[in-house]
């Protein structure tokens, strides 16, 4: 560039002439915009497409399939059925309970707990076994044979059924919760199997109580629903 006053050649962009001191106009260049810290402003970055797809697939994987939902509902129904009365005492046996206690006291035997309830759920089977044991003891006092072995069989079956029932209920509840939260179905399948074994033990107990008490329809209903829950869980896992 040249000074407009004296014609002296100057470097481009000079503000004053070094020869005559004339003030020169600044160049009309475009200066880059700067940010707060003196750097160029940042531009918004586009979202990562891969991370978006992975997040969408994670959400889709947590959705519960219809079969898994059916398994959780069936597990809840099985738990409800397991709480209902599984054993009905014969009305004649229940009515004779008070007379048996009085008769035992006349013989000098411990009156004990001869009173039978009208029905028993699985968790109440040990109390039934206790009353049955008192009757077996009275029967042995009267000279009957095999009273102790019968009492031991009934008591062992009652407690075994109770323990299996507790394990089955816990597994079914944990399985339904795990299915809803994380999709894990192992506990639910195990609960259905354990509940099936529990019903099998109960059926053996009911055979021992022929003439004293009979099974209701609830144990078999619990068995069917528990197996259906386990099958639905396995089918949902394969799908």
C-alpha cells in the first residue's frame, strides 16, 4: 500500500505513514469471531448414532413378552392357591374330638390337643400331625399296634410338605419379581418344580389319612398352575 498524502510505500495494514505521519484507514478484513476464552466458538456435535441404537435396543430388551407376563401371573395364582385349605377333616372325626380328649383323661393319658380343625392349609399341617399323634398315642394306650410308626409317618410327611411348600412359595415370588425386573426366569421354573414335588408329598400324606381327612381340589389346581407358569417361563426364554 502507499500513503495517500506523500506516496510513500508502506506495509499493508499500516495505521500511520512512517514518513509524513499521516493517519491511514484500517483494512476492511474480516476478523474471526472469538469466544469467551479467545477461541473459536464450538459447534454442536451431532448425537452418536451407535449409542442411540444401543440405548434403543436396551429398552427393547427389557420389555416383557406376553408369555413371560403370563408366567408371572400364573406364579401369583399358584401362591394364592397354596394358601387355601388343602385338607378337609372328616366331620365325624372333628365332632368326636372332644369326646376323645375326655376319654383319654379317664384312662390317665395326657389329654393333649385332640381337637381337629375342619380344614388345614399346608402351613397348618404340623398342627394336624400333632393332633393325629395324640390320637395315635391314645390308640397305642388302648393296645393298638403300629401307632408310633403311623404317627411318625404322618408327622414326617406333614413337615416335609411344609418345607417344600415354603421353598416353592419363596421361589415363585422371587421368580415373578425377577421376571418383571430383569427377565430372569430360573427361580420361577424352580418354584414350579418344587411346588409339584410338594403336591406329590401331600398326595402321599392324604393316602395315609384315609378315613380321617381328604384332600381338596386346591393342591391339584396349584400343581397345574405352577407347571403352567414354569412352561410359560421356559417358552418365553426360548423365544
